[in-house]
C-alpha cells in the first residue's frame, strides 16, 4: 500500500536510539513516523540489570523499555510495526519499503541495532544467487521452486506466508520459540542451519543434523538488518555505518544512531546518538525549507 503522506522524518528502529531520536524530533515539532519491530527492543528487554545508565543504577532493561515506550506515547507517537526492507534515497526524499507498504520522508534516522550473528557459510557467496534477505523483493524469482526461510524473529512468518503463495514448497526454520502463525502450506522444521551449498546458485541448505534440504532459495530474516543491504550506497566502516559527529551518513538527509554506528554497544551511547541524529535531521530539514 502506498501512503501518499510525505513525513518530515522517518525513524527506522525502535530501540533506545530510535526512540530517543523520535522524542527529540517530536519536541522540535517535526512530523515523523517510527517504523520498528513488533517488540521494541529485544536487546533492552534482555538486559537484566543496567548499572551504567546515569541516574538509574541497577535499573532493569524491561523496566526501562516500558518507561521508554510510555515516554514516546506521551508525545502522541506510536511505533508502526513494520520491518523496513529497503530505503531508497531520491535526493529530496526517501522511500521506505516494507513488505506491504511504501512510506516517504524528507529525512531518515537509521537506528536498527547491530547484527551480531555469524553469517552462514555460503551466505555471502550465494547472495543474489539464491540467498535473499527480502521475500517481497526476491520472492517472485522463486516461482514454483522450493525455498527455505531461516528466521530469528517472528516477522519471518509473514515472509514465509507470502512465499507460500509463490514457491512450490516453503520450509520454515524458526530460531526462536513461540507458537507460529503460518499458512498450512508452510512446513515448520525445528532445526538449525549449518551451511548453504550450490554451484552457480543455491542447491541445498544443510542442517546441523547433517540433512540437506533441497532448495533453490534461502531467505534469511534477522533481528537487525545489515545496513548496506538496507540502503544502497551507504558508507560503512567494517559492519558499522560511518557517521560524523553530527551522526550524518554519506547520504544527505540520512542519519544513523546507536549500535548500528559501531562500538561501544551501550545504552547511553545509543540514547545520546539518537538525540544528536534527531537534532541534525531537524537542522537539515529547516535548511531545506
Ligand atoms: C543481555 C544484554 C545486556 C546489556 N546490558 C547493558 C548494560 O548493562 N549497559 C548498557 O549500556 N548496555 C547494555 N546492553 C546493550 C544495550 O541494550 C544496547 O546497546 C542498546 O539496546 C542499543 O540500542 P539501539 O537502539 O542502537 O539498538 P537495539 O536496542 O538493538 O534496537 C534496534 C531496533 O531496531 C529494530 N530493527 C532492526 N532492523 C529493522 C528494520 N529493518 N526495520 C524496522 N526495525 C528494525 C530491531 O528489531 C530493534 O527493535 C545490553 C544488551 C544485552 C543484549
């Protein structure tokens, strides 16, 4: 669905960095949208006890998470539970694509956290030749063929359900535990992947028990998205997004904050960078007027 609204700012990610950017942009009266995961943020939730956040010694991650969401709601903001699959810079605006919608904003803050999982053997080699991170983008290439979806997060279920309409067979490998909302055509495999095999393209997904699933496509859905797969042409420093002291990336109008800009992976840095990114985005928007 295309939204005909042009927002001032899109914040991508709803962890401490994204939510900090959002409240600061809201204070400066910018019209913004937060596009985030269904659960904001799993990392903060997992932090059992935080001792280095100024003024709140020993605070629990979950307590802080709930306080942050309440704070955001007090500004009349809400998180749109939509996983951004691609961001296209168009010069005067950005298009942000999710599986079902297209959003537009004049500026954007990336606050997508960090990918810490090791990539699967074969993942890089077969990228674009059977390995994909986006069912909406690449699903149609696998019409009538068997595919596997390996997902760290519940959002992977939507990808698998969509693929079930296109592919001959869909195997779903959830790397999380809960009940699944999956189309009857999707086969759930409680197994872990070991490697992706093939010659010129993907031919199989090997599981840790040694079984090889015969598939032509492997869709990998992770908690955090690798930033250069999200935005073409984004400058990186290793795996981190390269930013300056104003949290500007190499793409005008695109800012980044939090773990996605590199170490230390810490809460106070994420919140501080979110604020700087928002204020820089506000300055950018005001200069464009
Ligand atoms: C067990 C544990 C203990 C910790 N303890 C401490 C501590 O004591 N002190 C401390 O300072 N820090 C601690 N941390 C680190 C702290 O939680 C992180 O530094 C902080 O959460 C980073 O915030 P962030 O907003 O950059 O990223 P995250 O919190 O990871 O949030 C990123 C959000 O963006 C979403 N997202 C990713 N890609 C997309 C996309 N394409 N579209 C939409 N949304 C997307 C993710 O789902 C996630 O909700 C701990 C972390 C863990 C796991």
